[in-house]
C-alpha cells in the first residue's frame, strides 16, 4: 500500500464532513475516492504475478552479440493497469500496461567485456494513481562472461580492404622470428627441483655436490619459439584504453594462432600459454582475456623466449622494456591509438596501433685472420 491509507482517510473524512454538514457536494467525492481505492486495489491484486520465470541464456557471449532475454509472468489473472519490468541487461525499464503481453521477449546487445552478474528480473505492478503497488522477482540468473571481440589487423594507411595485407605483414614478422630462432640452441633458464624421469644430462651436478639435493636445469627451446603476445595491463590510461588493448591482444592471438600458433603471456602469469593452430586452447585464453584487470606492475621479462614479441600495453606512452633489447626476432609495441607517430605505425587493430621497435638476429661469426 503506497497511497491507499491516505486516499481512504481522505474519502472517509469527506463522507463524515458531508454527513455532518448535510452537504451532498462532499459525499460524492468521498464515495468516489472509496470506489477508486477498492477498484484499483482489486485490479492490482488480480494483475499481480505469482512469480517471474527467466529462461536461461548463454554463459559466454562476445561483446556486441545479442543475448536472448525471455521473461514470463506467472499467475496474473488480468493484464496490469500499469507498472515496469526491470532487468540488469535492460538499459531502461519496460513500461507495462493493459495491452502488455505476459511474456517478454527481446534480444539485448551486450557491450563491454568482463563478468556481468545477472541479478533477478523484477516486475512492479501499480495503478495509474499509485494507490497500490505489488512487486515480484525472479531467481538470479548467475553470471555472464562477455568476451572481447575479434577485429581485423589492418596495415597502416589502409581501409578494410587492407586487412589481409596488414595481417600478412604481421605474419611475415612472426615467421622471421621463427627462422632466426632455428640456429639457437637450448638455453638455461634457471634451476628447479628434479622431476622423476628427467634425463641425467639435465642434472645440475655442482648444486648436487654443494647441497646434496637433486636439481635440474630448466631449459628454453629457442628453436620452437613462435610469436609471443604480452598483455601489459599496468597503469592503464583509462578503462576504455584497457579494453582496447585487450581486444588488440585477442585479435592478434586469434589471427596468429590460426596462421601457425603463438603464445600469450597474461597478467599474473609467469609462463606463456601456448595456443596452437588447431585453436583448442583458444576458448580458455579468450575467457581469461575477458577477465583481465589493471595489474600493479608490467609482466616479467626474464622468461621471454626468442621469436617475435608483441608487447600490448594499455598506455599510449608505453615503452618496450629494456630487457627485450637483446631478444632475437621481431619486436612490436602495440598501444592505444594516438601514442605512436603516424609515420611509425606498422599496423592497427581494435583501436590500437603497432610499430616495429627493432629486430636482432643471431650474430654472424667473425672471419678468420687467415
């Protein structure tokens, strides 16, 4: 009851005053107010749904795609005199009236990546005068993971028709990194506890002599290094810049993986995640990219392997870490648009610009004095 007590009291007061002063002009509005309270109260009670049923939807969705919203109002005997229907996915409440259907069907476009908590849908039934109001809610629908969309890689200074050539240029740089890495032998990347079944050639004998514990060398296979995409979410310029960087990383990963495979180093990880050409690991990586949050510091560079490196940062004025200066293979710095000189842009993807920072290959052997 919102205004029913007030209207009811006013109606009774007019009736009492009309009877006391023998004034029919006060009895008529008093009786009318009582009739309105009874009429709208009965209408709202009959139109009140016993509950809402919300049909389950997909648990994952790429941003920009439509989410099927299906809500049924159960138990209502008559159409509502008025009210609203609200849902976390609706930008504005849906107005209800006597001609509104009891089943709401709509396709809502979801924007923005990340995890969306789908709270309960709510319906509020009320009369035009607000005399009586009744509410009903559905059960929570759980969570929805909105995945970053995949966009084409475009060469600098080209439109949509240049997407293929832009991607081809990136693939050539990645392939060059693979070729340069073929001449590199396995490199030591630290020590770790001995694993049962590891070859004896990996045992670090000096450590065994000093401590008496078995440890083995951890090696990095430089010859198998493919393109590496590093997601740097530290100190983003804005939430929009972070979203653009994540979309760029997802687009590069999807295209390069389909062209032969690549690796992705996500914030908080010490080791890159391999994504093969069969894209079997892509769904899990795609979900993790959707959940990327601002990180306290850039990713570590000590575990960087040889091969092409795509450093994707959420800062327009980001720089490539100095530790990558000695890495073999192509190196690209990808930042939100506006942080790179137009003449230095090699490609663009998802609102970001990539430029080639440099490339170092294996040193040539010196000529003999003879």
